[in-house]
């Protein structure tokens, strides 16, 4: 299926969920904020939120700083 992630097209397997996508992107285990089709997704829902062809995601990594 084709997703749009931060404005860029990306092909992934049809059974990909958010947890698997984060692994593909190299962000597994890192603090991130995910917005799926303009709706924020809680980290507790990452492994149960299936993705569909045409979904649009914004993936924001959280970095500490000062």
C-alpha cells in the first residue's frame, strides 16, 4: 500500500501497523508523536492501529534540548 509520510510517498506491506512502520523508519523505541489523517494517535494504540492505502501520516520525533 502507499502512504504519505511527512509529505513523502512510501510503499509498505498491506498489513503494516504504526509499530511496524516506526521500525521500518528506524524510529522504534524513540519518542514520537504520530498524526494519522489529521488525528493524533496515542502510543498505546500504535500496535493496534492498522494503516490503509492512501493514509497520510505526520511523524514527529521528540528531542530534549535547552
